[in-house]
C-alpha cells in the first residue's frame, strides 16, 4: 500500500474551484516532484496532504492516517517547508532551530543543519538580517530537524545560487536513501530531472501526467518541452 494516497481531492476558495479531483499516490522512499503552472493547485494540494489546509471533498491517507483526524501525531510524521518562511524577525537562526528541535524526541543537531545548509557563519544573525536565500535554507532545515518520515518541500531552492542548490539536492538524495519520502513542488525542470523518481503534472486542479522524468520526456527534446506541451493553452483573446 502507498505511504500517501489521495483520492478525488477537491478544494475551493469561495466560488473558485482550485482542485477538481486530485488523485495521486506516493511510495515510501520516493522523491516525487509536483509540476504545474502558477495557480494550477500544486501548493493547495501539498497543504491539504500536510494537514495545513482543510479539504472540501475526497480522501487523504498518510501512513494510514487522515491529517484532519490526528494533527498532533501527524506533525511528528511530516516536515513541511512552504514558499514563504515566516519567523519572528528578531529570532536568531540557531535559536529557531533549537526551538523547533525542542518539539521532537530525537532532533537533528542544530550545528549539523547549520553546517549542511551553509548557515554556520550566520547562526547568530537575526532572521530579518538573513538574505532571502539564507531564509529559504533555514526554512528547509526547520522542516527536517525532527527527522520526519515525509518531507513536503515547496519551491525549496528558489533564489539559491547553483552551489547552494546542488548541496541541498545532494542532502535530499541522501535522505531518500535512508527511506525518507519527499514531495517536492518545483518550477525547475532541472531540479525535477535531477532529484525525482516520478513527476506529477497538475493543471487546472487535476493530475494530467504521472511518470518518471525520463519517461515523460520520451519523444521530446527535453522534460521542459514535454511539460509545456501538457500545459499549453491558447492565449486569451
């Protein structure tokens, strides 16, 4: 049985239907990428899976649990990094990691994460003093400090330089090799191709493709070309 199973997931914001029956599954130890145009429903999908947003219809099972039924137990299972990392502006990077780590029985050491994510020299800087890229790296570290079985990461390398991006990719690959399951929302075809065992393409609130990157790219010059063909729409008149 899949570690994560989503069936006919629907969600609306007022009169606007964002998710129109999402169906997906994720096996334990996979890195699954979620691709799609802006507004396609990617972030709403992972927020529903992660228990941060309620759903209107459909079912979600994460290791046999519905995120709506046991939020406390669910939080120890899933680590989440969202597009916008919002922390108190005066909190220092090390303080944030120590605080988040205190919620877990066996957290990753703050020093290890500071080093891994290139923040060791910025450990005593306040959040407001960190650059956008440094804030992003801290957000990923906070998502992983509790040794989650499942990590949900939304645009994790946006704004990072190539060296920092590759270092995070190597770390995620090593996590996957220990059995951690990763859902990765991304606009980067390079990232999806490098990291992901499978990619799902969401468009207009439904999954329109689900396959390994190499399979999706078959018959096309690149993964990007295949993606654009799947999501291309006639320009509005």
